[in-house]
């Protein structure tokens, strides 16, 4: 069936398309693999707990094997083998989001993570591509909840050690204090250090 669709120019059923930062149309899709995987905790899960809390759904992956030719069966002016190579090479180098349109599903926000672009024949190319979905999120501000910066600022004030400055001296003894020590009976420096006062 793919060959019939290829010969009669039905783009959706025969080939796939890439749109966005790079545009590309495959003449024929040879293989199309839609992969869905998840990671499950290896630790014991308490009976009765919500199991989905212990599962991480991995991003969607699409692996496509396609074909382009210079024969011009669908468009006599195409000659697109080198153009296809250039477009796929550019998509691989730029790492920008693209939309992938396959016979089964249209995927938005995909990144080309693998491109096998062999040169086996000069006027056609069979290639393999792998795309991974980038899960984009939008941050939201919620009233009553502090941002990380606000929490750090508040914690900086409360985490400072408190020092009791009560009876602490900041300088040496004053002259009046020294006179009091010398005037006190039996507390002269000689008594303290074993000499006569």
C-alpha cells in the first residue's frame, strides 16, 4: 500500500512531513514506530496507595524510516535527495522544535535526536530519524505561595546567629577599672602571680 500511495501522491498516507524551523516531506515512509514508555519505581509500594504516583511517563518517541528520490514521480521538478539531506542535517544541527506529521498522528514540540543519512545511491536516499517530544510547561504565580527567591531572602534573615551583646567588652579596660583592681586589697598583680604587691 505505501508504494501505491507514493505513486499517486497521497502525502499523508505515504510519506511524513516535518514543519517548523525546518520543512521536509518524505516521498515514502518505509517504517513508522510510535514508542510510549514509562519508568516504574523499584522500591516497594504500599498497598492501597495511588500507583500512578510511582510511575514516570517518559516523553513520546517517534522513529521513522523514509525514502526520497530524484526520480520526480510526485513532482517532476523536485530532484530532492540533496535538498532532503540538507534539510535533515540542518534540523539535526539546530535542535529546534518541529512538528512531525505521520500517517497515524501529528506531534507538536518534537526534537530530532537521531538522523542516519547514508549515501548509498546518488539519486535517492533511505534514512532513519528519531524524534523525542519536549514537554513544555508554563510557570504560574499563585497567591500566598512564596517563590524560591523570597524564601531564600526570608531565610537569610532568620538564619543569622543571634549574639548576646549583654556584658561583652569591645575594648580594653578603662583607667578607672585598672585603679579599682590596684586598690583592692590582696588583688594586685603580685598576688595573682606569686609576687609581693
